[in-house]
C-alpha cells in the first residue's frame, strides 16, 4: 500500500511512531546495555520469527512505548520509582490501535508477575533490572490474581510479548531497521 492510499490518520500515526523512535529511541533500556530502539526492534523480530501476525508484531515493537513518552530517568526503578509505562503506553496506543495491539502492551508487566507465580523457572531467567522492577510492580501474582489474569482474552498474547521482551536484550544484535516495521504498523492500523 502506498502512502497516498492510506487514510491521513494512519500516515500521521506512522510518522509519530517513527519520530518517537528517532528522537527518543537512543535512551538506555532501563539498566540494560542496549537502547530502547534496539530492544524494541529485537522484540518485534522475535515476534516475526515466531510467526506472529502484524498486530502482535506491533505490540512487541511498541510494548515499551510508554518509556518514550515520559521524562523519568532511565534508572527510575533503581530510585524506587515504578514509571507505570505499561499504563502510559496502553493509553497512548488505545487512541490509535485496537485491543489486539493495546491489550498485550497494557498487560506485559502483569504477564511478568503472572509468569513468576506460575512458572518457577521463569524468575531465574529475569535480568537483575527486571527483578528490581518486579518488586516495585507488586511481585509475583497471588492465586486469585493468576485466575483473574487467565480470564483475560489477551493473556496468552501478553505472555508471548513478555517472553520476547525478556529475550530482546542482546548487545549488538543486527535487527530489521525501523522502516522495516512500517508495513506491519499499517496493517495493524487497518485491522484496528
Ligand atoms: Fe521491554
């Protein structure tokens, strides 16, 4: 699809996303040795490698968009501050995309709390910054919270995004460039 065939709004949303990554994507990914943009592109590539559709590829790409929307320091969790980036990102996304993109993003922190409660191996896989933020985010879910999470129709998508999120921390990994994800953003917008 060429730009001229897209409704104006879609063109603007694609431009907004590209601008956010170009202007803010170089910031450090919370205590890890990679940038926000590198982390996002690795997560989206993992989605593609695992056969995800465009809405889930875009959810993976934009799962931490909330970090690009606030001005808290990169090491906020070390200062004991939960930036609530999943809520910020979810609110920003719901004005632009449907729930297949928005909900896995909103739930990706809950998914970490869920997996820590339901998979004993999972906690051991978490990086140190991820463990620090887990405590701030409420720690592992209670049995009641697990049951409620499993009732959410997007919980499996959120767990998939979470696993790609956790793996997308490889220093100097070559990824699809930002422009390579535009077709998926357009497709996800068309489905929203
Ligand atoms: Fe992430």
